[in-house]
């Protein structure tokens, strides 16, 4: 009985270790958006984006902090449905002329009517947290990654995939999600933002740092900040290390998250 218990515990430990050290086996084909990176992006997804007052909004603050001279140019918008996969969203309708992004608000809460025409440079898409690896949903992920990327390009914008993270109590999800997103990105010539791999890296570096809400799925403020750092690095090629926007998180944690995000992006893209 004791030997059986020991084997079970060893297997569990190895599974957790594998999840925290996971990488996509397939290498990403697209590793940069180039110097003309997006300054206005639409984030299409679910509650992983909108927790903690919205990751895209925090990304905007980070982008403006990194480029104060042109801070008015940076604008990010969310179109999210709780629990949704890509198949829940009508991408063509979201990108219709005169729709989303027609106006926004400046730092003084004054309405700014944006120039008519294309409102976004890029569309960042995330499937539901299990969809890319779920046996009954993964085909829909493949189908809509292709369909939506074509729609985004037809609207003269660049499609991007956002690799989500494993649940706190299921770290083995990391590797499957990383592989599924990378394969879909390669198949459709899309950049993939490796947020899930950054979560795994931080959990290995500092296990006591909580990246999750109490439900063990959604991000804590630190998790949202980490996702914003990874997204900044992936979309712009700029390091988040030293960025002055901290989301109110303590300096030591900010430093850890910024560096982990940058290291993850460099490793994933093979730089």
C-alpha cells in the first residue's frame, strides 16, 4: 500500500513539474509584427480578458508609459463574452465600418471621435480556456481560428492569437494549450502571444506568488499584469522591464513579472 501511494505521489509530482516546465513542441513561424506594430487593437475573447477591469486597458497604460511622446496613439478595446469560445463571436459584425472604436475617451474623460474607416490595426483572439484542447471543442477552435483570421485580414487588420494559461490545479494544460495555439498560429500565419507559458514560468520561479482568482482559473491582479506584460512584449517587441506602469502592484513583484514576461517571449520566439 505504501509503495502504491509513493508511486501515485511521484506521478502527481512529475505531472505538475511537466506543466510548470512546458513549452510548445512546435516552433512558432511568425515571431514579430515588425516595426509597424499595432497601436490600436481589438481583443476578442472572454472573462480571462475582462477580469481586473480589463487586461487591454492596462496594456494601453503600459504602451503609453513606454512611448510617452505618442501616448495618444495607443488604444485597446475589448469585445468579450463570459465563457465564450471564438465560435460565439460574430467577427465580421464586430469589425463593421462605423461600429466598434468609432469614439473613445481621452485622459480627461472627453469624447474623442476617431477618424472614420479602419479603427484597429490588429485583432487579438482568445478561445475559451479549454476549447483548444477539449476533445469536443478543439475542432471548432481550428475552424474559427482560420475563419476569423481571414475575416480580420479582409478588413485590412492583422490577426493575432492569445495563448491562455492552465488552471491553477491543472498545470498539465499548459503544454497542450501552447501546442494547439502554436499550430493554429502557424497554419494561419498569425503571431501567438505566449501568456500561458509566462504563467508557467512564474509559477516555477515563485510558487507562492498567486496569479489566480479564488476559482483557480481567472487571473488575480498579478496574473492580469503578467498577461499585459507578455502582450506588450509580443505585439511591440519592447521589453516591459522597467515600465513605469505597475497597476498598483508592489515593486518586487512587478520586477519579477516584467522579467518573466520578457524572458518568455524571447524564449518562445527563439530570439
